[in-house]
């Protein structure tokens, strides 16, 4: 669970470049997580961000799941398990603070630290190409973005989750 929230924090770093003009962001992503013993987990999906408080990670492989983030609160929808996990995020994800703290290292490399985690943000052709960091569980994480769209139209209804009646609801 901590890895998901660390990942969500990293996603907010996407706006380190000219953040004042970016209102929405959507992208396909591939996420590689390497644990301390060298085992690699690979995930793919789509990320949607609308403003500072609407974030949705839709994972498609190896499992289908969605992670909704809104103002310090998260919902993890796991349809294969027919459950949804509702939880408060312990440390507030402050989009604009992360943006303002990001420092340019080289032309295509930015860096910021949030909650004691250092995030390295890499650009390619003036778009976010990848984010690399080691999470609090000592996993090395690389998130690569493709087919990114900045300031495109995103229906805010996409960020609303309603659990089906047959779901188990877990509150943390």
C-alpha cells in the first residue's frame, strides 16, 4: 500500500515544468518495481490528472485495479477481488509544493524530495518521459510515460468511484 501512495506522490511531480499552464494530464504508463532482492514487478495502465486534487491510476496489467486520489483520500478499486479500500493518506500530497521544490539538474533532468523520497524526473522532447525513485520500502521504481496529453479534455466524472453493491468495503 505504501508503494502505491509513494507512486501517487511521484505522479504529482509531473508538473515540474511550466506548471502554471498545465491543468490536465493523461498518459499511458509502464511501471517497473524492483524489490531489494532483485525481483521485478511490471505494471501498465493509464494515468489521469485533473487539477491539483483529481488523480486516477488505472492499472491494466498484470491485474486490473484503479486508484483514485482526492484531497488526501484514496480509494483502491480491486474488481477481481470485488473490494474497494478506502483510506486517508497520512501525508498530504501538495502538488504545488512539489512543483516549486523541483530543481533542474540538467536540461532534461529535474529532481525533488517529498516525504524523504528523492524523485528524479526525466524529459524527452519537452515532455515527461520517466520518473525514478526508491520508495520507503527500498524498492527501486521507474515509471515511463507514453502518449502523454497535456491540457486535454478529461471528464471529471472519471474521478468519481461508486462501489458496486456486491463489493466488500474496507476502511483504513
